[in-house]
């Protein structure tokens, strides 16, 4: 049982390392996310509504901002 857990931990570590971003890319993505969150709040202020069109509008603005920042949304 311990061998299985050990192999599972090694496999999980390998997967995480293979899919993780480099530190510089991660910082750039984090900065883009913060910037885009601020852009969304400025362009589509929270009106207290939770309608589908409101959420879609916010998502569209965020995705456009991320693409303009050179990041995948």
C-alpha cells in the first residue's frame, strides 16, 4: 500500500511540474489577471444584478483584456 501511495505522489508531482508555468510567466499571468479584473470592474460596474447577460458581458470584457495582454483567457 505504501508503494502505491509513493508512486501516486511521484506521478502527481510529475504532472504538476509538466503543467505549471515558469515563475516569470506565472508573474506575468498574475499581473494580467489583476489588471483585467480591474478593467472589468471599471467597464462593467457591479450593479447588484446577477442576470445572465450581465455575467456574459463581464466575461467578454475579461477575455478580451486577457487576449490583449497576450494571455490565454
